[in-house]
C-alpha cells in the first residue's frame, strides 16, 4: 500500500501542474469557448425596398426636382426685416474657418466632395469587409452589412433633404451678398439649403452605422471603424465650413442627426437574432481555456482513488 502511495504522489503532482498550465492556441479551438458572431434581423425584401426607395427619392429630388422644391427665397435669413444682421455668435465665430479667397473656398469644397462622396464611403465599406474577413464570418454577413449601412445612410440623407427644403436657411456665402447679387450665384437653387449639412450627415451616418453593425456582430478589431472613420467624418464638416457652404450649427446638427440614424436603424431594425458559428481566428481568454482542461484532468485524478 505504501509503495502504491509513493508511486501515485508524483503522478498526482504532475497532473495538477499540467492542469494549471495555460492551454496553447492549438488546444484553444473549442467551439464552446470561442467568441461567437451574431446573426442580425434582416429581410431582403423589406430592407431592399426601403434602401432603393430612399435612394430614388433622394436622387430625383436632387437631380430632377430641386429647382421646384428648393425655396427661391430664404425662410431662415438671419436678418431683421430692416436688413440688420442677426447671425448668432456661435455661427459668426465659426465663419472664421471659411477661406479668405475664392480659390481657398473652392479648394475646401472640392476636398469635402472627395472625402464625403469618395474616401469615406469607400473607406467604410472596405473596413467593414476587412472586419468580416478577419473574423472568418460567412460571406452573407458582408452583403447584409453593406445593405444595412446603405439603408441607414439613404434614410439619413433623405431626411436631410426634406429638412433643407423646409428650413430654407441661407448659406453663409450668400448671406454676405447684397440683394441684387444673390441670384447671380453659380447655383441659385442651392442658395437657401444651408440647414443642415448633407455632406456631414452622410459621412457620420456611414461611419456610425458601420461601427454599430460591427459591434452588433461582435467583429474583432471593430475599434478601427471608429478610430479612423470619425476623424474623417469630422473633417468633412470642417471642410464644408471652410468652403463657406455651412455654418457651425449646420455641421453640428448634421453630425448629430447622421449619427442618430447610424445608431437607430441598425439597433431598431436589425438587432441581434442569434449566435452563429464561432470565429476560428479568435483565441479565447486564458482563464476560459483552463476550465474544461482542469475539470477533465481532475476527474481523471479522482478516478485513481
């Protein structure tokens, strides 16, 4: 009996030592322990119709009916009936960002278009695709994610267009012109569409909806969407002010409402449904990996007794 005990003690010590050693990555691929990606509520018919209809309405209001829908005279003019300037102090201060020359304002407008309609949309979609690939998610996730992001963005800019037509706020560069010069601008139908900034709303709705979808899915490295996207979106707003196209309050409201659509549409219409297969590329926390190993090995040890 004493000889059996002496033989068992080294084996017991070795088993306990092995049980307490963290698992290697090769041991850590248990489907039960790996983090899971989540299915979101999605209906191709519903979401396709909403996205497509919103896009058609916005494009037609911009390309076909803008002259008829846009107010010919400002409704929000920031002037008293006697012509006294009543622009608020915040917007007056923000106009300090506007360029000093026509060339500098034109350059800011050009870069706001490049970022707002080019770099931000392509960057957001590319980053979303990279997150999907790095998380080893099924291909359908990318197709669904892209539609959800576009749906949020289309609804955001459609709402923006409606508010612009209703508010009729005079743009900053038009505000400083004399009455007989206002109708001589490059696009007179665009003179009174300052509130609120469509470029800024578009940029923030893209970035925030992509970040919200990534968080709902549970993608790895989702923080890159926010870290890179938000400064780019803010740059679009600053450039619109530099171009003297919008006031600070126009840009701030564009950022707020664009972000609101970016959060609300994914959360309210596409919340989590159920978990799907775990990401094979993910390594679970060490403490999580220990538990099944310790339980199994301790069960084997107790069987010896």
